[in-house]
């Protein structure tokens, strides 16, 4: 009874209903066993990724796992899709690293920015704006995704090559520590070049070896039950760890950094943190929070859309955004980082039988158990093996085939793609998205302007009294002294100015006594169009020229009426059809038509 009442109350929310509610209605043991197996496997898959994303983002390994636990649980319980797996993703690495390593913000700034992003995501979902996110141009998405991939690859080169730098310890001794690089793309490569003499061959061998294991193990173990379910990244980390332990303990090889050499992992639940938000921080971090929110929305809804195609389902984008928002508001309280839907983990969930949000909940529980029981062993994982995992992540993110294909598209799309890519790489993602959207909007407006045509059906250059005009299979008889202008397409600010220029270029000797503006093919008009049209009428009235509107569509008519436009015109100057408008023109001219 209580369950049915819950269903009825959720239906009243007009679609904002977590998918877990409907999924549990006919839940059975068979479905649970499939979700259990999928959840276990996804939890194992998520472990190395969560650790790698945490470290690459400039925070500790356990923060990556905490994010996967808390955000993964919330997204599964409240989300608008059945199979979405949430957690940290590579897309956020660049943003998080930039915030954490900024002395003005630090970890507290990251927590605040993440919570603000959560509020934005909740707002997008609550105001039913989930579908709007899908209209972000595809070249922008590919551009910044490829840019993030290039940046992630760059950040891992120090660990792949084992580069170091000199530092002074607390005792005054000169020691070598892992290379610290600038935050920008070019600065990193310059830093690598300057310190290339510190190259560590054994570190490089471990990285390349782990990379080959990650790539080849899925193919080698494809036909072996159970083993073929374990991701290549886990094999790479396990075998890489064993190799480093052997090299260190039996051969005395030094210089291969592990997680334990850089971090002290705490295998316990974190304490709750409530960051202090000041107005100054709010103002400063809002653009970053907006970028996190937009990026999270795009990635989560893209993942949900891909999942829909595989399981023949339809997600609720608005509910999904609300769930993502709540997850990003709660996760920072436990010290976590931004999270979103992860395509790779979601597909792993689907491919292993997961069909309800219960699989995502089990994945979060598995990670929690690993955090509490097995995390001390993570200190032995070599940084070179984690770098190999992230190189694979960056390769998969790059979408280089799609990028290459888009280069064959129209120049406008190529411009947006390349600008977004290079701005992401050279500057940062916030600037790239903002400028990319501005360029895309400008090019869109240009394309719309090109589709709108203004044709002069007749002006007074023919000395004959009347002319027969065949326009769009119409037989129109236009009297001398009358000019007909047809606007075909949206009448917004760009076209309004173009139409103004056309009118102003008419010399006084060629100005007709009556102007008919035919608007039957104008789907909408904006404020600039209304303003310019009103100015045109006033100017022509001063010159003694009659202006007649013909065939105004109901939508445009409503917009003109609300704007008070008709207060400037006599009602008899507004005609529903061109024939009536021409007859009205003859009355003003004192002529009649002959056929």
C-alpha cells in the first residue's frame, strides 16, 4: 500500500521520478543476481580509475574512491536512468587540478565550486532544461574533450619518464623529489625538456609494460571465464605492482615511485567538512562552477543517451541532472571531488547484466568495502602504472577518429572545433567553452541570416503602367507606384538591419508611393525587427509613403500586438492576403487593375 502511494505521489511530480522506484516494482531474485554480478565487476573496474583520477586531479587517492562511493550511490538512487554509474571522470581532472593548485583557492575552493555546480545542476533539472544541454554544438563537445585528453596525457609524462628535481629536506639535505610542473600545457613540456636528464629507465619500463598489459590482457583472456570480466587496467596495476616489488626488494632498484611514497592513505570513512562560503569566493568561483556543471551535465546525459540505445530505454534527463546536482552538493562534504555519469563504467554495467539502479548501489558498496579493508595495500601501486591507466583513458577520450572526421565538415564547424581544442589545451576549459559557445552562436546567426531572403518583387523602374509578375507560381498585377518586398525567413536583428539598408539605399526618385511588405513566410520576429519595422513606417509616413503589411502569420501578429506595434499603423494598412493588399494599394494610388 505504501509503495503504491509512493508511486502515485511521484507521478504527480510530472516526470521528476527516480528510476529506481519503477525498477523495484517487479524486482525479483533473478534480476538481483544479475545486478549483483554487474555491481561487483563495475566496483572492481572503478577502483583503479578512482585512484588514478584522484591523484591526477591533485588530491589524495582515497578522495577519488570516496567520490565514487558517495556520488555513485546518490546518482543510482535518485537518477533518471536505470543503469548510469556515477563517479569521478577524466573530464574534470584539468579543472580540479587548476583549482587545487591555485594558492588562492586550494581544496576549500574546490569543495565550494563543486557544491555551487551542484546547485546549478539542480536548477537545470528543476526548470526542465535537460533537453537544452543537448543543443550544445557537437564540435564544441569533441573539441574540449580532445583538449582534455591531450592535457591528461601531458600531465602523466613526468611519471612515465620518472623525471625528478632537486629539493632541500627539513634537515637541510639535498634530495630528489618527483618533478613539479607548471599548470599550463606549454609550461609542462618545457619543464620536461629541461629535466630530461633525470630520465629513469626502470620507471619508463614499468609504465610501458603496464600499458601493454592494459591493452593486450583483454584480448589474451577473452575466452577464459571470470578472468575476461576483469578490466585490463586492473591487470596492469596488479602486475605493475608485483614487478616493482620484485625490482625493489630483490634487485635493489630505486627511483620507482609508488603511491605510498607520495601519499598516506587512510582506510577509514572521512570526517564531514562544511566549507565556509564567502561572497568573494562565490563571485570568483562561479565561472568555474558553471564549467563543472555544464561539463557534468553534458557527460552524464551523453552517457545516459548511449545507455538508452543499448538497453532500449528512455532516461529522464531532468531527474538525472537533479541527481547529479545532489551528488555534487553532498560529495564535497565528505571531501570528494566533482562527479558525473561515466560512459565506460556504465557500459561495463550494461555488458555484465546490470539493468536496474541496484547494480550502481552495489558498485558503491563494493568500493566502500575496498576502502575500509584493502586500501593500505594501494600504497604499493607504482605511479608509473597509474600513469599508464590514465594514458589509456586519455586515448579513449580523445576520439581522434571523430576529430579527424569533423575536419572534413564545413569551415564554420572546423573553426569551432579547433578554437575549442586549442583554447582547452593552451588556456583552460572555462575559457574554451565560453568562447566556443560565442563563436558557435555567431556562426549560427550568420547561417540563419543566409537563409532569410529579402526580394524586391517590384519597384518603379519599369515605365509601363502595370506589370505581370510570376512569383512562386502566382500571377500578380502590381500597379505603377507600388513596390512589393517579400521577407522569406526569420526577421531578427541581422535581417532587420539588412532590410533597413535596402530601404535607405532607394533614391528619392525611385521611392514608390505605396510599399507592401509581404510577411507570409516570416516565422518569428524579435525586438530589433519590431523596432526597425516601426522606424521604417514612421520614416515613410513623414515622406507621404503608405506602408501595407501583408500575410502576417498568427505568431508574428501576436508578437507585434503585444509590442504595441499596431498603435503606429491604421488597421486598414494590415491585410491578410497579397490580393487584398494590392487592392488597397490601388485605392491609395487611385488606379485599377486590368487583366
